[in-house]
C-alpha cells in the first residue's frame, strides 16, 4: 500500500472567491496529491483546505500554496472572527496510511525549512513536531495574532524554529506541524448574544476546566445574526462529539438558549460520526463491524 498523508492547511481568506480558487488550484495540480475539500467562512474570513497525498507531492503542493497565498493575501488588510497570524496560518500533516507520526514530523520540518528559506517567513513547529512543550499548543503560538507578533517575537522564548526573527510584512508568521485528526466542530445558538457564546465556550474548553481535548471560543455570525460556539476537537476518540454536544446544550439551557444547529468544517473521520449516531440511537450492541460498508471494505482487502 502507498504512503498517504492528510494535510489540512488553513488560509486567512474566506471572502474573495478568486483568491480561494487560486489557492485551491495551487495545491490540486501536483502529481501525487488529491484535493478533497474546501470549507470557507466569510465571518471567520478563513478557508480550510483538505488534501491527501504522498510526502513528496504534499511538500510541493504546500510550497505552491505559500507562493500563491503570500502574493494574494495581505494581513494588514485582513479582518475576521477567527484568530490568525499568517496568510497561510497553519499547516498540519496527519498520518493516514503506511505512514508514522515520526515521518509526518520529518515532513513538517522539511517543509518549514523550505518555506522559511523561500518566502522569508518565520515558522513555528507545533503539536507532535514541536521542539518544546510551550510550542505544542497552536493557541499559545498564535496568541497576539498578526498585529502583536512583532512585539512577541522580541522575546527570545518566541524565536521561530526557522526563518527571520520578525514577521513577514504582509504574510505574518506560520505554524507547521504533525498531529492526530482534528475535528473542527461549531454549534449554532438561538441567540445573537456573543457573551453567552463566550461563557459556554469557557465552560466546555479544556484550558478553563471543561472537557479534555476541546478548544472553544464564542463567535458572532454577522450574516445570520446569531452566536456560535466554535470548537476544535483535538482527539475525538477520547472526547467524542456527542459528549461535547450534550455539554454545550446543557450550558445553553442555563441561559434559556436553544441549540439550533451545528456544522463540521473540513472533513471528519467516519468513526467520529458513527460513535455519535450509536449514542443518540442508544444502540446496545454497537460495533463498527455492524456497518455494511466496513464489512465490504474488509472483504475487499482479503
């Protein structure tokens, strides 16, 4: 079986379709790479791309992406609800097939070195590729965002792993790393009150005493005039989606606010949704082997 890695780069553009399409074209025309999905949000002003491929192809695709994004995205003119520090904000590599986490870490370091050299952009390694614990968490690296990064980087603690000691004038800085599957999951609330969303986010996120493996923040969706709890679920196996959903609903109920919907940004492992389906259907004998498609796939490989 061939080596396959998933890559989910996030770019700081969710409104200008011509820029988004140029970035998609940059990553989708490389041999050995298959473009799977794009998810753009104008309120967040951010696009998440999903592609899979072999290490060599992904390295070229990501270099192409930086070349396009640096030319077309200027963070000095960028506003959006989602925190950001770079034109290409973050690039994670996730092992899919016949690839180890260590190989993804090696790829992340190779790409980071090349990005810094070619585009003069400071690069921080994060998650499994991080050189120290204080850089493992992406939120810690991004704190201060584009506007505060120049001052932050004067501190020797925040010297980048690759590249110059000051942000690129328009493209900022970037984070490249290796990690487990991340599920970007948002819950929409039946209120326009951002303070309620912020309070719920604080209740559910790990850093403030909520659920492990959950990062969360409140967001106001201008186009729908509602508030949202925007979350990153960094390990759906240990903290499943249904548990997070139920806690958000319980916290919202305290404020007399209904949950009116949810959304997934990018792609999600099948297992993450099936576990939630089994929970809500109360299937007593649930096991992945009950799924027809799983049995067919297993038989095909025998």
